[in-house]
C-alpha cells in the first residue's frame, strides 16, 4: 500500500475527474466498481475535520485507476502537480509489487 497525502483541492480534483470519467455512461456515477468506491471513500474530507490535508493508502489497482482518471485533467497547474504525484506513487508501488513478487517466486 502506498501512502499519498492530498490537499482538499486535490481531493476535489480527483472527484471531478471521476465525475468526468463516468458522465454519460455507467449510470452517470450511480454505479461504481469496488476500487472506484474505495478511492472515493478514502479521499473524503469530513466537514467537521479542520484539516486541509488527508493521508490515504492506495493499492496498485487504485493507483492505476487514479492515473486513468487523471487523463481527464484540463492542464491546470494544480492538476499537473497532482498528476505527477499520482504517477510517482504508481511507479513506487509497481516497484514494491515487483520486489514482493520476486521475493515470493524465489
């Protein structure tokens, strides 16, 4: 599991990407697969929580989904920064997965 810290703005951007990804099909966001719902649950910042950041742990599949959603970005500075953060987290998690897989194979 890879830990990633998001600002409130970044969490809102991810939700926007999800909305864009599911608009016009799959029930317009009424239907989500398990991993998608897990991501949406993890990035929620509770209104009674007075923090501007949230730390989430994502597995490899969730990070891959986040990177797919990030392709919906408009190219804003904040989105590019978030895309880079997610891409780096995905690459690190892939390396950890490969190391773990090789260790189990030997």
